DNA sequence: CCCACGACCTGCTGGC
DNA sequence: TGCCAGCAGGTCGTGG
C-alpha cells in the first residue's frame, strides 16, 4: 500500500481528521509490530495534542504537544482508520493500536503483516534519528535533480530498478512506482545504474510525473489500501506495466514482461524500454 | 564498500 | 473441496 503517494494520501486524510485533537486513552493489543512499541508509548501519547502531521519518505510524522514527534511507518499492510464519535467498527484481528481522542473520535492502527513501526522522538533530534539520518532527498524536492541523480548512479553497478528503490538514493519510490517510472523514462529495469547516467534527466522527470499523477488520484489501491477515511485510491487503473505481465503494452501492443530483481517483481515492456 | 539474499509476518490466489 | 506453493505496496541484518 504505501509508497510516497499512498503515505501522502494518508497524511492528508489524517490532517483533515485529527489535527488539533487531544489524545485520551491509548490501548495497545500487543507489544510489538516490526519492532517493539516505544517504552511507555501509551503514557507518552496520553494528554498530547496533535499539532501537525508531516511526511518524510514513507514515514508519517505527527507533531504532538510537548515537543515530541510520533513516527509511524505503514510497512506493507499498515492502515489508519478514523472513526467518528459514536461510530462503530467491528474489532479486527489485526487492530494493534486503538486510540481514543478526548472528543470521542477514535484512531485505529491495523496491520496484518506487522511490518509497520511506531517510534517517538524529540522534534529537534528527528534528522539525526537512525531511521532518518541515511535517507536521500524527497523526489519532489528541487535537490533531487538530474545532476544529483547522475552522480549517484555513476558509482553503482546495481540494476537501475533496484537503485530507484534504495531510500538512500531517493525516498518514496517503491516497487510499483519504480516499474512505472522506468516505463515512462523508456529505460529497461536491468540496466546497470552507471549505464543509466545519460538518462538521469528523463528518470527525474518520470519520477516527478508518475508520483504527481498518483498523488492526484489518491495513490494506488491494490487489495487493501484505504486512507484514514476509508477512501480508496485510483491510480491502479493507470498502471502501464505494474502487475500486467503478459498483457498488451498500452503503447506498442507488445507483451509486458516480468523479471525478479532483488527478490521483487519488476514489470516492463521489452520493446518500449530500450 | 557493495551487493544478493533471507528474514520478518499474514492472507490471498491459482493450480493440481 | 482441500492443500500447498507462490506471491504481495518495505526494511533490515547477514554474509560473501
């Protein structure tokens, strides 16, 4: 569910729903997700007001009163659900955190695979936090440009598809958008990164174009992505290659191919991408 | 340093 | 119908 467009979609819906809310009860239904919840997590959230909701890479950052940041990562299957005051929702087997605001609104975090993560950090220590200190630039930030990308690609032998998913090179691009971006840039996914330096400009433009288009459509909903208000995204209908193995290329009518790189499926059009 | 690979989890799908 | 292999949006640690 969660590459940059999906995380940003969740951020927007959380902003609409829980900005300014003050946290009452916090219930954890287990001790850990991918890593343990922070020590005294519930206590440290209780009584705090949500002052801001930001995103960095695929992390959601809730600024809470008192100077702290509540960090959340959705992993593969993590979901926030906001339930209006008095609203009902059957308890799910994977509801790991249930938070009630003083207004009566509730916020549920569910995550079947538990690849998600929660952390807490003082605001001024965020940049130095181990989760953040090694992250590359935001793809929609001016610092991510052809000169930067070419310099990064130059010293890597790994396939371009794998390089684009490396959060140290650029953040927010995951398995879906890496394939879509390379189709847009007409670059085959197997190309060694250092051989793609000449295409750095096209790749930067493709990343911007694809991510912006996905953002406009509320991200991509495969099986289970919804924003905090239960709204699905629509970009999955725009996929040119992702998940389309053996189907006709929308551009040339040739067959979309699949290969495995770094243990993940890559999709591409062998005749358009060369 | 770089890279490939497995591990972490659960659930769904498709083939036999 | 039932079972099992294979696959799924991400990251991290290990070992070569």
